[in-house]
């Protein structure tokens, strides 16, 4: 992140003369910014990823950049991220707001402010922030669907009908076989807590006192390369079925863009409202163990699971899960490419998304 921040800060130097001095107004602001970048670089060499903040703030206080309001807005957004590093959330939010005023069509300050709001559990305000971005032409198309990486032009709705996926019937027909192999894993106690061995960020959405466990059937290894072989001996029929029926989903999991897992949610658990990172995929849940009590909200609407039946939804919409019943709920969770993306677009879309993410990190 420090490297990305440095790249972004230096990109905002414009034509500043690092040897200059005594400037006033916009030129002074630019010279303060140059000094801040040098402090940031020195701090980075000492393991301080948010150094130079006071000089960056002095630059903003000195006046607008000579490069215009757009650059000024980008600088305010950058300073907002440093303020967040220092735990100064209210001031960070104000900095993002000022950046939006300077350049309302720039998606990044909208996104940064939205992520700050969501991180504080202010989801209604986050929806309002997304609506404002949409009105400004800065991104997204629905305030309930606000992933950081947004692919325009894809059909968007919270839930999808199973009839839209020809393979749903075959997957449902195989649920007794899948469940039999699942029961073998349960007998071995093979389910780690979510976040213990991978996807650490997912553990952050589990409300205190909750318990969410998983077993990875197909996923990326620690280096983001080949799919894990964990469970291959225990799940031969399930793995063979998935490789034959959903090769695209398996390949997506193996490159780290998705996952295929058994997801186990225990009574009293709540998964906090959140949006997935991108709308380039959909999610299928095949109900395997479905007691009364667990529910999921995607967008505005709640739903529940049925054993042997598939539920399809778009996790780039705001969603949450609660388990107010008794007994563990277990589903086969499959991430798969959005049906509006042809196979030829899978990797280019993923690469474009990664480029967006890297650009975000240069803030």
C-alpha cells in the first residue's frame, strides 16, 4: 500500500520545482506538496506508511494547486486516506467530501467515502452516498449494488431465478450424493473457521459471538496459483461433478477470482451487511442442511434456504445473513461468472478489475 500511495502522491506533483521556494498561493501549495512527498518517502523507508501528513495538510491549507480543481480534488482524496491511517475518520470523511465537491465525476472519492461509511456500519448513509455518485455520473447504477469494482452493462438484480441456469437441475439432483460426502467431512471435524487459513477479510463481517466455518472444495493456493487439492480424497464424486458441470466456476476458483466451498453457519450468527468486491460474478447456494431460522437479505428482500434447492443471488448487492434458529446451516457455495460475460471476456474482465483495484491503491 505504501508503494501505491507513493506512486499516487508523486503523480500529483505536477510540474513542481523541488528546488523552488518562497512561492505564494497555488505555487506554495504545490511546494508544500512536494515537501510532503519527500517526507512520505523518508517515512516509508522507516516503515511509516502515512508519514508527511502535516505537510500534505499544509499544502491544502495554502490554497488551490496551480494545476486546477481536479488535481486539488485528487490531493484531498489522497490526504483523506492518510487521515484514515491515523484514525482521524471524521476529518477523512470531510476530506473525501471536499474532493467530491472539487471533482464530482471522479469515482474514487465517492468510493473512499462510501467504504468509510460502511466500515462504520452506516449503511443507510452509504446507500445515499452511492445514489449521489450515480446522479453525478461517477459510477454504479443502483444504490444497493455498490462493489468497489463495477463492470457496467451487466444485468443487475439481487436474486436470479433458477430457471435461468440450465445446470441447476442437475446440481440439485446430485444433492444426496454431495450431502453424503459432506457428512463424512463433518464426522472428521474438518471445517476451519472462516478467515483462519484464507480470506481473512471475510472474518471481519462476522458479528461478535458468531461462528462461520467453511471447507474449501476448489480455491486458490497461498500463492494464488493452482487450485487446492484439500478434500480431493474425501469428495471424489462432488469434485468430479463440479469439474464436469461447472468448469468455468472451477477455473474461476483456481485463479482466485471465486471459490467453491461448503459454508456452515451456526445458531446465533450474524454476517454484517456488506457488498462483494465486483459484479462480474454471481453466487449459487445449494441447500444441504437447512434448519428453520437462518435467513439472507440481498438488497431489500429476505429469503431462506431449502434442502436440495438452489438459490441464486448477486453478492455485489448489499447483503447480510442471520441465523436465529437451531442447528447448523450448511450450503454448497459456488461463485461463477456473470452470464452476460462470454468466456472470451472472463480473463479480460478480471484483468480490468485488477487494474481498477491497483489504480484505487495509488490514491
